[in-house]
C-alpha cells in the first residue's frame, strides 16, 4: 500500500519539476503576444485597411495631380515622396485603432488576468505586447509605402516620377514606416494607460485630430509655440518635404513623437503595478 502511494507522489514531484523547467522569458512573452495578436479578428481587417488607405490615396494624388498638370499646360516637375506617402495621414487612424484594441481588448474580456498571472511583474508582458504592436505597425508601413510607390509608378510616368536619388525623398520613404510605428507606440501607451477602448480611442484621435487642429488655428503666441511639439505635428515632419521655417527638423520631430509615446507607456507601466487587473 505504501508502494502504490509512493508512485503517484513521485509522479507529482516529477511533474512539478517539469513544470518548473518552463520559465517565462521575454522572448516567450513576445512569441505569445505575437500569436494572440494574429488570433484577434480586428487584426485581419485593420491591417488591410491601413495598406489600402495609404495606397488608394497615393494613387488618387498621382492620378488627379498629373491630370491637372496636363490639362493646365503646366509642368511642375517631378512628384515627391511626400506626395506618394500622402495617404499615411489616413493610414495612421487604422493603426491607432489596432494599437488601442490590442491592449484594451484584453482588459474588456478579462484575458489580461491570465497574461499577468504568467508574468506577475507585469512590465515584461506589457513591453512584449507593445513591441509586437510597434513591429507590426512598422512592417505594415513598409508594405503600404512600397505598394504606394508601385501603384503611382505607372501613373506618374517618366515626366513626373519620383526621383529616388534625392536625399529628401529617401528620408521620406524610410521615415513613413517609422512614423506609423511611433504613432502605434503612442496609441498603445494611451490604451494601456486608460484600459478602456472607447475612452482610449477618443483620447488618441482627439489628440491627433482635434487638439492639434485647434492649436494650429488659434492665433495666440502660446498655441503657436506649443503646436509644433504636439505628436502628429512633430512626427509628420519626417514624411514632409520640410523647409527653412520649420521649428523642428524631420528627425527632431520624429524624436518628439517617440518621446510622447514613451511617456504614455511609462505612465501605463507605473499604474499597471498599482492597479488591479
């Protein structure tokens, strides 16, 4: 009787040791977050919308732009990369939705409890999820930028085609995916901070579309000085042709946008340790 009791005890001990061998590491957290992202239905419609919006608007800018030049008898020279990636202002809205829902969706369904149980310190889990969102946004931006260039290439023709040897055009093509990745970081940080889908989406879109527009229109000195440092105003310098009157250089503006995202994420990480899941 003692022998039969010993066997299950030994098996339980062996099982415990086997379970203890599976450590929760950051790469494993990233892998699990990657799998979760692609099992969510919203991912499969948000990302195609992002690429289609960026590509479709690029084609319309090229098509109607060249028609207007030809009908007016004017030769305004080649199009720039800023024209080709013009649809990124609409694509960023879809990316914001994906970034917010990636984190707030787990809080609304309660799945976040399982995630934080696997990673009790919370910070690695939230960082892993954020890393996945940023990487996916960057890859989507790469696909959208390449697709935009591809659809505008035959429309522009030899006369108006973008000069790929120009340093400004190169910077814009490289910067477009980085801009979307930084916007995703900001949206994810706000989503993790507020943990509510409607509230986070309203905050992100309100900040990017409403607040920045109001600051740009109000003719007071304070608003004029602050406006260039708001997220979209600063970050969009990276995908514009720029000029001598710009307050921030393209890469300085991108740095300001990244700083906004890091501050939002840092606030979310601090509160995550103080609040219940």
